[in-house]
């Protein structure tokens, strides 16, 4: 299955951008009349047919909208055709960027493959990296979304300081902060199935005690990711996968 990304789809006819057109025509060697799938990254997935295989401006016609469900807690009532990107929860991970940007890209790629909705680079007291360019990182997310056949494109926010992030209104979400101590419950115990969640992941020097105190005052619960000391990107992926398994592994 070939999946292409075209944000802002409107109407029946659509022209792919130059990058997607080149990949479709030059790399995959698809021709007029071939069927492809396309998503707008907002949960819509269309079966489409190529009308004009121009390698710079490939034109497609949308045929069938296979829009996935956003929420449906009753497995027996789910339509098996509406499966791409379906998850009964939303997950936002705010994570400190690593000094080695390749590790942050790895986290974004793998978290997208597993399933995540929003990522905020979090600038903490012990952060080793305080500035990132999001343009290339968005491309990493897009490639991972297409490779893993997702109909939802995760949002990558601009970096925020820890204090500024805590001041945002997060609504009635499950708010968790991963912290190394001897008393916090495991994430798998603290997180409730099918509940939207925000999880804070600190830098490799961990959150400062002051940050943990402020997070608790803002309604966050400390959680453990296990007994091993994890790299930041590993901790972020472990949190993403734990939430996924809590929803689909039981």
C-alpha cells in the first residue's frame, strides 16, 4: 500500500506537491490509472486514482474516503475497514531534546510509528540542548507516518520552557511526569485505559527537584518507567509504548 501526504485536501481533484509527485512517478514508477492512497494527516484516508502522472505535478482523483474512527470503545462494533490510525486515546509527550539531535529524530520516528498525537520539546533546568529547528523534524514525522500507514500526522510544537508549559490549560487530561524515585507507581498502573494523557519526560540529568515540585502543584503525578536508568529518547518511547499496550494489549 502506497500512502501519500497532502495536507488541506479539498474537492475531488488534487495535485501532489513536487516532492510527493516525484516519489510517486519517478521512484515508484506509478502511472495514470494506478490506485494510491492519500491522507490529509487529519484522520482522513482516501483511495485515489492517478489522473495525470506528471513527475512535478501529479494529479489524482479522490474516490473513496476511508475515514478512520477517532473513538469507539466497543471492539465488536468497529468497522474493520476503518483501522488506519485508530486509537481510543490522545497522547501528548513533552520531552527534553537530546544533545545528539539524531536521537531526538529517532524518538520522533518511532513514537509516530507506535502512535502519538503531539510532541513538545521541553526546555528544562538540566537540558543539554535548548534550541532545535522543527522544519527537518517535521519531515521525519511525515516519513514515519507514511511508512506506518497512519492517517493522523502528529503535531510537533515549538520548544517551550518547563515553566511555560505547566501554565498551559491542559483540561481534564491524565497528567504524568516520569521521575526517578523509589515511591512512584509504574506508568502502566497510573495511566487509565482510553484516557487522553500528557507525559513529561526530562533530560538525561532528570528533572530538578524544583521542577518536580512545580509539576505536582500543577496536578501532575510522578510515575516510574521501570528500574533501569534510561536515556531520554528510550524513556519517551517506553512511555509511548506503555500507553499503547495499556489500550490494545489487554
